[in-house]
């Protein structure tokens, strides 16, 4: 069995920053993770990748095609549909090594998760390849200070949870960028109106990162499966 996080969330929520920090944290705890960029419109990220969808197709190239006449959103949807029709490319990039752990840095357009079956189809293929995915949905904590935006962020997270039908962890990112009073108000609101549960994440705190990663690992039974595998190996050696 292999494992994966599908890192999702609106544009600017900190998905690439999340992947970069998780890679660094995992290096510290001696865990190997592999990152895949699935955003054909990405301009910059500072982590190493084993696969980059831009090698397959890019939004700028699609928008420049005079026969297609597509804008940014239409171009991105076209890219993702093309990607789905060429999933053998991704399968070859992932290879097959037991216990591999992947981070998929996904595009931010919400319609990919709610209006089109693109991400659901990707998840179905990952599961066929013995990869157990967890949805990780990021929402910028600065965005959530305003009540209407809090409801909007909560509904978008809930929509992804319902449509993707996989273990799901919602994260409130950039908690280090808001004041203590705002932080207390957000945490109280989450506790009082817990339609969707969020985990607060502060990358300046190793304890915060470790607690968040534990929640995700528990959702996909990462440690449990490894314990079983290690026990089976020890039993074979005893015999």
C-alpha cells in the first residue's frame, strides 16, 4: 500500500508553501516524501518534484492556441482533462515502491472539485494503483476572520469532502500571520459551530506541524499499516 495527500484549497491559501514545509519537516524526522505538481499554471515552487504536469501540458500553451480560444479557467480545465486522458504518464512517474508517500500539489480552481469529475476520476485511479489518498484542504486564516468569508470557506471545504469521498482533513493555514485575538475568535467559532472541523497550522511551530501530520496519517492509517508490515517482517525473522 502507498499513501498520498491531495493538497487542495483556493488560490493563495498556501498549498505550495504547505508542500515545501512538509518536505522540510519530513527530512527532519527522516521520512521520505515525493511531491507531484498538478497545477499546469504554476509559476514557482521551491521543492523538488518527481513529476510536473507542465512537462505534459501548460495553461499558457493552451491559451495561445488560436483554435481553442480558451481563457485561464477554460484552459486549466482543458489541461486537466488532457492529463486525465494521459494518466499513463503519471503512473510511470510514480513507479511502484511499497510505502511510498506522495504530496500532490493541486490547482486552486474550486470547479475542478465541485463541478467536474476530474479530481474524483484521478482519485479512482490512484486507488486502483494501491495508493490510499487523503484530501487536505487549506483555507487562509486571514480570509476566515470575516464571518461571510468564514462561511464561504467552510462550504467550499464541505463541498470537496462530499464530492471526493475520501478521508479528509481541513487546515487553517497561515495562523502565524494573524493576531492573538483573531486567533481566539476563530478557534471559538470552530468549536461553537463545527459544521466542518479545521486544524490550525503554524509552520513556525514544530508541534503544530507534527500534530497536523499525525491527523492526516491517522486518516489514511499510515502508521497502522507500517506497524503491521514491520510485525510481519519480525515474525518471519523469528521463524
